[in-house]
């Protein structure tokens, strides 16, 4: 019987069916890849800003900078000189001290004039005659109170007060330079000019705001990556005893995306800083805030590169081991398992394939490295305050934050890779056993 136009297609004609779950997982893969790229770029930009903030807040430009101490101490000394009371009531308090000083001066003059070893001056003129020296000093001694009044009156004049200020400033500057040493501030000043900031405090506020905005965007991006990856795994692995080859490709690519996001971005941000250090000088407070002692942020690959660049054999070995056990072995295991799903016979013929597919898991330490990074983060946050507790003495107020260090999204993406590769490996091992039984 002939088929009419209304009749359906004959049973022998193949139907092209679209796998909805595979299409959705492919779309999620693209979403994860796009947001991973955005996360890498934004974390790189954030690290530059964060490094600038640590540099502008470094202790060498603040607490260890002689100029900063001079700037804080000078106003206190000026205020003390301005507050010096040389009026009638103040002179009554100071007159005994000034008179005693003048009496001691006369005694020194008398001793100098009486000495026969005196070289030049009035002592040489009178030939060290003690009688003449006594007569001259005794004539001057009754006039000491008048001289004291004249001296106090001169000290009360504004120009003399200013001269005293200038003298103290010069002494302060000299002492600061000899104590701290000189510091080249050209790069520091150029940075402030480039940022349009009048001082470090303003730059800290501007850069801090930019970092908070970047953190908000980065958090959304990496959470989107993790959510898209988890959803893709759920769609393709739920109620699927044996993964088809197309699903294996998609899930492997998801693992690669997570791995790239984990190793190309910083995992941990280590910082040691002093939030506030305050003390008193002549009853007035002197404070330094947000003093950065140390800051570093590196990815796994940057740590490996740093270890290799040291040129030391022991550091070189450590770097290679970290790279092999934490990245290479997990990746090779997953890729080999996926390849064996196509050709399970390779497990019988190749010892290398069998090792990578079934035995390399005991050499994979990606999860161990992730745990080590987390423990280092916790330990460092507790180590810095304990190490600097000795500074809290003699009435000095010292505030040290316990949460300066921070785990970055690179760590979260690497954890996602560890979990994803583990789930995929278990699923592929089951598929390989089923394929071997079918052979």
C-alpha cells in the first residue's frame, strides 16, 4: 500500500533527535568558560590595585619614615612653645630657674678668669688673677635678678619664640635623619600624583573602594562558574549509569575550565599589617594607621615559577613535585579515562595507560594541596598577631587585624576542579568496567 502525504515517515527512515540535556550542558560549558575568563581578568586587575594599596600603605613610608615622625612631632613642639607662659605669673615661676642659671654662669666665668692656663680673652688679660676675678663677679652678682627679668622679657618676644621653634625643628630633623636614614620618596610622590591623591589616606580610601567593587563582581563571576559547572555535571550524570562519549567530552572540558581558573588566578592573599599604632608625646597622641608590613598574592603556577627561578636544586625539586602531583597527575588521569572509554582494550595492552587510568590516583595530591593552602591561611592569620604582641607595652596601643589574609576565588575554582575530576573519574571507571565486560 502506498503511503499518502498525511502518513508518517516509514519506520526505516532514521529520526534525528536532539539531546536536550547535552545541549543544555554545552550551553552551561560556554557560560562557565566565559565567566572563568572574566574572573581571571578581573582578579588580575584586582591584584594590581591591591598591590598598589599595600605599597602606598607600606610601613617604610609611615612608621619607619623620619619625615612622618617630624610632621607629627613638630606641631606638638610648636604648641608647647606657644603655650609657654612668660607673663608676670609665668615669669614668677621661671625666674628662680633663670637666676640659678645666671649664677652658675658667673661661677664658670670666675673659674675661667682665675685660671692661669686661660688662652686669650679676659682671662689672659688679667693674667689669671683670682682677686680681680672675684671682684668682677661679685659686682655682677647683685644684678642677676635684673638680668633674669631682661632675659625673660626677650624670650617672650614673638621673633625669639619663632627662633626657638626653628632651632627645635632643625634638631628634630637632624635627629630623625641620623636615626632612620634617608628614604627616596620620588616614586611615592609620583604615584600620589598619578592617582590624584593629596595624601596616602585619600589614596587608601579610593583604592579600597575600587577593591570592594571588584570583589563584588568577582564573587558573582566565580559563583556563576561553579553553579554552571555543577549543573552541567548534574544534567549529564543524573540517572546515567554509563556516560556517552559526547557527555564525557563536555564534562572533561568543564574540568579543564575549572582547572584553568584555579591555576591561572591567585589562590590566597597573605598580608601582615598594623591597623593602628598610637602613643603619647608630651601628653599629645601620635598615631599611625593601616601600616602594611608584608603583602603577597600568587597563583599555583606563579609559586612554581618562583621556586624554579630561585636556582636552588631543593626549591626546584619542590616546585616540580607541586606541579606534577597537584595538576599534571589529576589531569592525565581524567584524560586517560576518557580515552579508554573509546578503546577499553588499551587497559590490557598498555601498562602506562593502566597506570594513568587506574593507579595514578594514589599519586594525585590536588586535594591535599587544597587542604594545605587552607591550613596555611588559617595558621598565618593567627601567627601575625601573636608575633607582634610584644609591641603592646609601655602604654602603646597596637591594633593588629586577625583577618588580613584572604582566600581568593582561584582556590574555590581549584576545589571545584578537584571535586569535578573525582566525580568524573569514578563515573568513567564504572563505564570502563562495563565496557570491558561487554568485550
